[in-house]
């Protein structure tokens, strides 16, 4: 039986096929491939719709929880705001409910203006820019066709993204290495722009078109250049994430790499051109004319078809796909043979990289600086407390009392701790003051550490970091240590890096200090805490710049955090609301209080567990059409994202619905309920086809929806049609789940529990 293809989770969507710069090192227009000449300048609506449909069906078929789409070119801003808006809307509409869209745009920056930033803020699009360093370095290659400099315009674009209103859009910088440039000067110029991440790219080259190697520069000039940057980067305290360095550190520790250019992980990227044709990675354009072509398009072929293409398969074959020289190399698991395109010679890619010597020198150099090749951290017991058979029975029925949900929460906390240990173990830091303080506090003040680590978005950050997100830097480790120290009240002083002028302390709040501040020293004591910035100013609870996490008191002494400041909360599949003003905060307080009382009265069997596990509500931005928006994130136990609806009953329904996803996600972290290799699609609730995991989520969430409308229908005749509607659809979906043939024994128990819950409602007549 042929195994299913590896899913493609990253899509480069070309929205414009021309560029307003004439960079002489560009692999699209200046290398061997000339396919761009015959393509439409701007992507058409039919291509956008077809691409979105293919991406959506691929996400459903493979049960993907996130898909990254990069709007690219050419220069994507040439496509215009209407095309960009249309792309974002179609992509979001096409993805399954449980799959998030990580939407980005990569630009040369010369056209980026405030109107674009407003649009990207509205659509939730993060922006990366190309910049090769200071003006001298940048203008060696990145110029207009008439020779004019692009540098000042790019700096203006970065300045916009550094403004407090838009800083969350700033994804980072891409810098192409030129060994003629001073590496320390390049690092300094980039660091001054405070990027969250920098990606240093080797210029695309092959054995037939080798990279420039200046006379007298030594045998490995590119490794020497990158190691000089690394030394400055380390000396400056790692001011931003660098995917190349982080990838090597991870692979030396036995973890997956972060880049197609390093490591042995399967390539999961595809390009969609403006005419709808699928292509392999753009870097292949440097090999020969037509090298990226697949002969496929969005109108006739699925992404699974592309994944089965021989060229894609060759880039997914890991160690087995490398030549004998590479397979025998001691650093092959870090190098991975280098970028596929860089191996081209004499009509074949079955060669070492043209940068082979540089890659070996770079990896050996980084390993030496990290104290030799480090091994993975020892395994951590992440099982947490065992659940009794009775508690599993509660969960199987869609319920779960307070003790059961608290046991799930403890299990999730254990998993977060293990993930943080893996983050530190893969960070390349021989010593970390923040980690050492966290370890010390965990022994002396474990309750303070537990309080901070139980914050939902701590795990969300750790998951992004372990997945290789270049924007997930190590600064949050210091933030966690500082928050735990403040809660412990011992008087520890912690140096916390400031990102984009904002100091953030998880569970406590943030202080907006301005882009000139790089670091703050936080000191907590029994009588309070203060933070001194490197510009000499003080901040803390009494500072008007301080924005605390606000907590809403509910009946029975319960509280919910209304989280509108944590930068890690952007894991929900809809754009976030900004910091709430006092009037909107008052409306949230009123509606959450009313919704809580309604849940206690009308849905007590669900509410009891919900209040034991729900700690955080994250406001989302309302949809322009005012349709309800809500979301649960698998890596953020205890949190739900909601755009405040028009009525408190609707808010109650959304809370119950999303917390079902939260509970089931925690169950799936510990137990297998279905065969994850099953690729069949199912159609519950008359919705788009979805895989078995998505079907399970739909059934579990709508047990609460059915109960909500059933209880309301007892006293409100206007609720009867909705109760009848959701009861029938949930009944149908439970049958579909139970007869799917994809369930484990425990999964069958959950399907049986769902059947008993629905049967109780089926016995009720109008």
C-alpha cells in the first residue's frame, strides 16, 4: 500500500510576477529560469479562489492545525490592496475550523506605507522585509533599475513596522550574505532596527555557477562571515532570532532543523504562480531554465498531487536522498546536504552543496562555541496525574467535573514544563541566568512558578519555538523568570529584554516604553516590584505606561483574565483585538458576568468543569459582517478567543462550545482516540469534508451546543427550532463518528458516551 504523501504546510502564493527593483543577485529574474516572462503580472480571482480551495482541502485531508501562506512576488505590493484583501478572505474562508492561517507577506519595502500597515493590521498579515545591512551593503545589489538606492525607503518601511501600533506585524528581516560586506557592520545595522528575527541567506549558486570567493579570503569565506556575525550576536545577548544559528543548535541537540537549507526534515513547501501553476522552491531557478516546474496547476491538481511529484519527493527523502559523500559526513544531520538547488552540477542534484566546505566549517564552529556537540535533554515525565475510569467516563460523555478538569490541567502543566525544558535544551545556551533562576524558584517557590507556567500562552510560545518559528525568540524565558520572581516576592533582580519597546511580564501585564529601550531590570519584593529600563526610567504598577492584565470577578469568587496584552496570544485563527478601552472593558465585564450566571443556571453539568479549567478569555476583533467569531488553540489550554457578541446568551454558548475543544485537546495530548494515519474525509453538519480528527472535534463541541439549545427550549419556545436543528445534526455526526472504522478502543468509548448524551435529548419532544 502506497503511504500518503507528506503534507505541504507552507505555500508561497505569488500575487504579482514583476518587481520594482533590479537586484542583481535575484534568483527569480537574474538566474537561469525565465518562466516569469510568460506569466500574468497580477494573480486573477479564479487563481486565488482555486489556490484557496486546494489549500483548504489539503488542510482538511491531513488534519493540519496551521498552514503558513506567504504572499510573494516579484513584489507583492504591486498587486494592490484589493488583491491582498481578496487573498486573505478566500484563504481564511477555505480552511477548516480547526486549522489556523499564518498569513505573511514578504516585500522589498520600497512601497510599504501607512495604508498598507492599516490593511495588514486588519487582516492579520505579518510582514518580512529584505535588507542586506547598512546603505553600503544594501546598495551593492538592492537598487532600482536606474541605479538609485533603495535603502532609505526600506528604512522608512521598517520604521512604520516598529511603531507601537504595527509592531506585532513585524516578522523580521531577510539578509543575503555578501562576503564583501563587513559582517559586524551588517549585524549592527540590522540590530538597530530591532527585528524579531533575521534570516541570513547564502547567495544562490550551483557548481556550474559558483558563488563569488574573493582572492585571499580563505577556503571558507561564507562560514567565516557568518561566524563573525555569530560572535557579535552572542556578545550582544542574541538580540533577535537567527534561523541559521538556531537551526544548527537544534540539530546538534537532536531536534529537527528550521530551514530547507539545513537538516534532514522533509521539505513541506510549494509555490503557486500568478497563472495558477504549481512550482517547487524558487531557489531551483538558479539551476536551469524550467527547474522548478511541476506541470501541475490549481485547477486540475491537488496539493497531494504536487507532494507526489518526483521533484518534491526528492526534496523530502532525507538522508536516503543524499549522495554517498554527504551520507558519510559526520555533520550530515545538521547540514542535510545543504539547499537542494546548491547541489546542481552536470544535469543532476546528486552532489554535495557548492557551499559544502563553508557549511562544515560553520557547523563545527558553532558546535565548538556551544561546548561541543550537545545531546538532547533527558526525557521528562509529562504524563501528569492519572485519571480514574469514572473521570474518563465523564469526559467521554462530553462532560467532566471540576476534579476531572483540574486533573487535565495538571497534565497540561506537566507538558508545558517538558516543552520549556526542550526549549532550553535546544537553545544553544551553555548557561542561562533566566533558566537557572526559574529552576531555583521552582524548588523554593513552586506555587509562583506554577502560576506563571499555567498561563495558556506560555505553552503557545514554547510550541512555536520548538516548531522553528523564527519570530519565537528566547526573550520569554526571562519574562517567565521575572514574573515568577515578582509573584514569589523574594527580591530577585532579573534582566528582561524589551521587544519593540514593550516590556511584557506573563500573567501580570505590559509596559509600553518606546523603541529606544532594549532591556529592563525587574526587581520584586514583598511590598511590590519595580523595573528600571536601560534609559534610566522606572516602570511598574504605578506607572501610567503600565497596562495590567485585568481580571473579571464572577459570582462564587471565580475570576477570568481578560487577556489583551500578551504578545504570544496570536494563536487564534482570527485577528486579535487591541488593548480594550475602559468602556469596552466595562461591556466585557457586564457580558461575561451575565454569561457566567446563565451557564450556571442553564448548563450546570458543563459549567462546573468549565470554571475549573477556563482561566483566560482573549478578545478577538469582530468580523465586519458581525458574524460570531470564537476560537480555541490546541497549544493554549485554559484560554478561548472570542469577539464579544451582541448578547450575553451568545457569549455563554461560545464559551461552552470552545471549552469543549479545550478539553478534547487535552485528552488527545495523552490518549489516542483515532487512527491519525486515516486520510479519509467525512462530512458532518453538511459542512465541507474533513478528516477524522476534525469530525471528532465537531461532535464533541456540539454536544454542548445541543445541550445549550435544549435547556433554553424548555422555557423559550423561540429556541426550539435551533434545538431541533442542532440535535439532528449532532445525532447524524455521532453516527458518522461511531461507524467511521477509525477509532481506537478509547475512541469508541467516547463515541458511545456521545451517543448516550444525544439520546437523552432525542427523547424530548417539542
